[in-house]
């Protein structure tokens, strides 16, 4: 009887341990059994699920210590990118105006170039410009920060104290990017339109009233909403991919630079892949294009 009771007790203890790990979120950062110490101990999917787990907790507990970190990340990842996004958006608006006018000139339809700026700018150009700028500015910083912490043993120290790195490090950045990118996209939409106004009135010779009338005709609230939804998805991709690259490095100094480089490349590919998927869905299911 004593021999039979041992595996049952160990099984109960194992199930309790797994249940406790799920409730606390520790399962998202534990290395797989049998893995080498130098192997990546966290997969991208586990980081995403763990971050979403704690993101819900942040929303429910807005006064927690982790929620305070969201404000700091918003300042660093969102407010800090305002000048870069603003200047780039105005230039993109000018470029879009010139390109649209050049293509339409052969048909004698330069006057309708504002229609393309209003519709295409808010649905496509604005979200992509913001996402690509945030990737180049912040993805490498996130990955480098987490890689340095992993290399210095700080991530292991957090786990040794039963503190989930995904909860205290990844979730605040995910929350900040999912808020900052849609907000920056709306700002970018306005500045792209402003850049288009400069190009249309100063360089093409049309008056402001005509340009604003064209923008009002082509632009709708659903276009802005779709662009903001895309930006939200891009923010999720950037946060998860950059965090995964930083947390999954080997414990060597050279891994920090490698993680930062991989984060930029994979985030760019992830953003473009997500945008392609959304556009393909809209193309094959036209009813979704509001």
C-alpha cells in the first residue's frame, strides 16, 4: 500500500503545482523539461499567452504596481515617438500627393489626388508608417533590454523570487504599445492629410477649400477605425516578437546585439505579414470593407 501511494501523492502534487503555475502565470516563462540551459526557455506563443493573461489583470487592477509601469512605458514608447512620427507623416503626405498627382496627370485627373490621400492614408499608410517607425525605434531597445537582463541573470533572479518576468516586464510594454500605436496612428492620419494639403495647395496650385472638400468626400469614420485597429494589431506583434527575442537569448554578451537585430527584422516581417493578411481578408470578403 505504501508503494502504491507514492505515485498518487506525487501526481497530486504535480497537478497542484501545474494549477498554481497557471493561476500565477509562471508557466509562461518556465523552461521546458529536458531542455539545455542554453536553449531558449520561452516560445513566442507562451510569451503571447502569458502577456495576455497579465494584460487582463492590469485592466482589472489599474492601481497595481505593474499598472504603474504602463504609464512609464507609454511615455517612453508613445510620447517619445511623437516628433519622429509627426515629421515622417508630413513627408509621407507630401510624397503621396506627388505620386498620386504624377500617376493621374496623364489622365488629366490631378484634382482627385486628394481622394487617394484621404482613403489610402488612413487605412494603410498611417498605420504602416507608425508601426515601422516604432519598430526601428523601440523593438531593438526592448529586445536589447531584455537580452541584457537575461545575460546578467536578472531574469533568473526574478524567477527565483517567484516573480513572473512576463508579468512585470512584457505585459506593461504590451499594454503601452497597444494604446500608443492607435493613438499615434490617428495623429499620423491628421499629419499625412496636412502634408497632402501642403502639396496640393503649394505645389499643385489648388485652393484649400477644394482640397478639404475632396478629403471630406473620400474619408469616413470607418477608415480611421480600420487604421486604428490595424495599429493595435501591429502593437501586439511588435511587443510579443521583440520581448521573445530578448527573453530567449543565450547567456553571452554577444547575444544582446544579435537579439536586437533579430527583433527589428522579425518585427518588420510580422507587421507586413499582419497587414497583408488583413488586406487579403478585406479583398476576398468585400462586405468587411465598411
